[in-house]
């Protein structure tokens, strides 16, 4: 028997997208192989990195395991990559985007956060924006580096850029300077809707742009409809999470069918992927195992729901 392990959040706050990824993997397995077993492990815990390490250790110690799909969060992927490298086990991260991820057995199916920064800057320039303010939260693993990427990408597009941490108090008009857009890099809390409404109140002509950390249904429910008209959210996925689970499993099964029970050869074949046709479109992998796809999804809020802007799909 050949096995593929999946470590994804099946409970906790990320259970819905985690289960969507797993569903996609199950559908790929049903359509492609009757000789491979999927072992699904819950990646949620209060200490999610420790849980991911336990899951990866179980997979690595199973001689029938030839691929590991996971984990969901970039911090977990980063934690388990060395362990899976030592075990010579192919790791396919379906949705992790942190630019600093790496590992000699790692494959990533979503573009990194740097591609998102480029997509934001390109869209703002095409929209006619000439100056922007980048606001970031205090997370050294996400908000700060992604904010820096957004500022750098905007500068490369010829935009005037200022960057600052998020306000402790509600922003005032003078805080915006000459900015025609505000880009927020970070994750949202219970007050994120009020944050955007306040910015729109200060300047109704501002474009309001957020990274994927705030692309959550609660934001769509909280913000005022007029604010929503000026808000855009940039996300690395360009379709349902299940598509990424499907392709993670499909890639693993195709390589396993070709190679067999040789873990090292499975890794080499997967990371040599070139011009692969998939449900995610055609893609290749670079020398770091990162997808060549740079296209990003863009979402808007309509009738208090997150919806795709179809020209970005």
C-alpha cells in the first residue's frame, strides 16, 4: 500500500478552509488512484507548530508514506520542512504563502506574498494612483515584511510611498498626507471594519486595499456599503481552496505512479515539474519548489459578501 498524509486544520478557526483543501485532495484520490491511501491528520492545536511536527513525524516514520500534503499555515510549513527533509519525504504546501519558506523537499502551489505586493502595486498604478500610504500591523512574521514588500513594489512602479505602523488611535486627516490609496498589510481584529470606515470618512476618494490577512467574511459584514465600493482585497488564491487540495494530491499521485516507492526520486520528479496542466492552470516549479504562477486574486465586497472581481481571475 502507498500512502499520502495530509496535515490540515480540521477543527478550530481555520477548519472550513482546511476541510475544503482536504475535500479537494479526496476528490483527486477518488478520480486517480485506487492503490493509494490518504491519511488525514488534524493540524489544529493551541500550539499548532508542535502539532504539525507530530503529524510530520508520523508521516516520516511510515515506510508506506510517499508524500505529505501540508501544512496549512506558513509557520507550520516552516516548522516541519527540516524534519521532512531529513525523512526524504515530498512536502506539498497547498496554500502557504510566506516568502521565506524553503526546504529541499518542499513544493508550494500558491504564489508568495511578494507576488501579492507586486499585484497590488500594478493594480494601483493602472487605476491611476500616484501616491500611497502603506500601513502594517506589528507582526514581524507577516505585517511588517509584507508591508515592506508592498512599499518596495509600489516604488518600483513609480508611485510615491510612505510607510508606517497601524495607528493606536483612530487616524486623522493629516495622517494621510497626499496619499490617494491606503494599503494595509496585516491581519484583522474586531475593529478592522471601523478602521476602513474611518479612512473612508476622512477621504471618500481614497482607494482602500488590504492583503489576504483581512479577507474574511466578518469584514464584509462590518463595513459600510460606501466604504465597500472603494475597498479591494488581494488574495493568493484564484479559486476555491479545494482546487489547491486537488492539485496537491494530483501532483503527488502522478509522480508516485511514475516513480514508485523511491522517496528521493519522488521528490526530484515533483520539483522538476515544468509546464504542468492543472486545475490551477499551467505552472512550473523553480529551483526552490515555488510555483511560477504570479497571478493574484482580487476581491471586492458586494451586499456584505466577499466576491471575486472576475477580471482578476
